[in-house]
């Protein structure tokens, strides 16, 4: 109560706040996975894609939570050949051969990419289910999923591992849409995969660079090659049937069997199990011999989360190991990476994942797609500014409709300076002193004119000397001549 309004004799208490408001740092590595799922249980019921379109984004914190809401992996197709010897008489030996049916491989990578994300240190994330598995991958549906994230405030990373099997033109449209979304929202970053025939030649990147356009490149980074993971194709061993039972539904791979000792009946529909032990052996063989090859974006998102947690968003997510994989599908050489990392024609950098003897599999690049941009060349610089911008924006919302006077200006300036000072102490900003590391300007005649104040605008200018990764370590050696 203002003192001027006191009319009754008595004792009055007025609490005066002496502690200035502070800026709470926002989360920096909350990815949104956009793609196809087995199902989508929203508010206790299966989501109706045909009538309602893309399912709303759901925040999860574990793979078990994902499986409860969205189900498991797409059932991959395998062919099994069973050869008994001798042809007549008692069987003395049996040869089981399992091959993956590559004529119709699964285009759905989201579930497995999520596994790789958690394996590499990922935490909470969002899932946007655009449709179930009973469809083909459609670039327009993925773009609809990206646009649906405008309703969500928390996601800071966007990835779409199901899009890599699209044509290069369609994939370019998806990437452009994601970059435009990030530029519009100004609080998120896109992780993309280099699609195409990465197993054959690094030159497959040419089409990708041509198709993604030239706008908003600072809001995304691309990685290659694909990764040979340690993740098995989905097989549910708890569904091993007992002798004489019938298999009417099965959550693992569809087994197309040649020969009668294992199954009887047609190769589709209901089949009768005659030898459950043989069934279990085949499932075990699939688990031991077949592993999923994945685009790298899921692992990279996990690495972003791991590095942010251990070091900070300003640390380049590079020169760190990739977990849960055997190795990359392509061993990129130093000479090949030169054209990936620095491209004088397009300026669109591609970050490599490489195998090093004695070190393991490392992320060996930290450039945005704007590889020739001196301001936004590096992933940690772009993400640091996103982090500071979003943290400051949320913390200063209390000033809206406050008096646009020096008292308000000083409060805002003080809280921003305190926040940036802490970042400088943590090593996010360069400079021997805070004056060298950043500046915060606000005030009439400094950042605002009388017209700005009359129109209700309070303008704050913030400058930061972001630390940049030492990408090229140059050691100079020379012969020292004998002096005596």
C-alpha cells in the first residue's frame, strides 16, 4: 500500500526487495524427433491420423515411456532357409540360413535413432508422430510435423531420421522447411543427415548441397556417414510360442520360411509352429547376426546433450566418441574431409564422423551449414547465442508494461550483466575481463530515441565475445642452429 494512502493510525509493514531479479538458464538440448511410429496413444486413445492429422508432440524421458505410448520398431522382413541332412532317414545335421529381405527394407528409423540418442547421453525429448507404419514416407507429412512444433516452447533441436530415404529433392525440401522453422522460432537448431549413397562415394554430397537452398543455413548442421550400430532389429522373445500353437500376430520380424520342418501352412496369415526350439534358434540368429544401420542424427543429438551437460553449450560437440556403434559405413580420409569441411563454392560444410586408430569413432567436425560465414560458422557459437537469447527473453518478460524509465533500464541491465558474468566465469565468453567479454547497453540516447519511448519500445543491446573452437591446431617447427 502506498504511504500516501494510509489513513488509519497504526503500524504498517512494507517489504522492500533488495535482491535483483535473475536470469534462469533454459535447457539447451531437448530434441524433437519427427517421424513414423507403430501407434500413438494420446489421452488414453489411439490417435486418428486420418481425421486429426499429425499427433501432438509428446515429451518422454525414457525408451520404455516411448514404447508405452508409441510402440516398438517396424517389423523387418527376413528369409529363413532350413536344410536338413541326410535327405532321407534320421536328421544328423541342420543348417539354418537367415537373410534380410532387402527388396523391401524398412524406411522407418525413428525408434532405432531414439535408442542411439539415449545410448549417447540423451535425456528428455519430444516425439512427433506424423503417421503409423502403414504408409510410405511422405515429405509433406514430415514438414507438417515440423510446423506443428510451433505450439511447443521447450524443444531446442529438430531431427527427422525417417526422411533420409526420400529423393534428394524431397529431402532438400524437408531440410529447408526445418531451417525456416528454426529461423522463425529463433530458439532451436536442426540436425540433418547426409543422405544418399554414402557407402560408395563422398561425392554424394553434391546433390544435397544443391537442394537445401541458401537461406537460414546458420540454423542447421549436417553429419555423415551412416553408422553401423549395435542395435538389433526388433524381436520379442517373450512371444516364443509353445508347440502346436498358432502365430496370428507377432511384434518381431516377419519370418518367411523355406522348408517344412519349422512351419506348416501358408507363408502368410496363420501358420502353425511345429518346433518351438527351432523358432527360438532362428530368433537368436537374427539377434546375433543382424544390426541396424542408421543415419547419425540420433547419436549426434545425444552427444549434444552429453556435451552440454558435462561442459556447456559453448563447447563444440566434436572430438568426442560415438557410443553404441561398430563404426561408420564409410571410412572418410583426411583428404576427403577437406572438401566436406570447407567448400569454397557453396560454403555448406558437412561434419564427418571418423574412425581413428587407438581413439575410436569420433565426431570430427563442428560447423553449421553456413561454413563460410565468419559469424555463424561454428555450431557452439550459434547454439550459445540461441541459449543466451532465449534465457534473457524469458527472464525479462516481467518488464512488459513496466515504466520505461531509468529504474527499469538499470534493473534489466543489472540482471543481464550478472547472467553474462557467470557465463564468462564458466568459460563461455572470451576476454581477460568482463568488459572484454561482453557489453550491455540500454537507455535514452544510447539505444533508444524519444520516439522509441513514445512508441513503448525498450531496446537493449547485448554484445558477446563467444569462444570459438580451435579447429586447426598449427605447430611450427624449425631447426635451431648450433650456438657453440
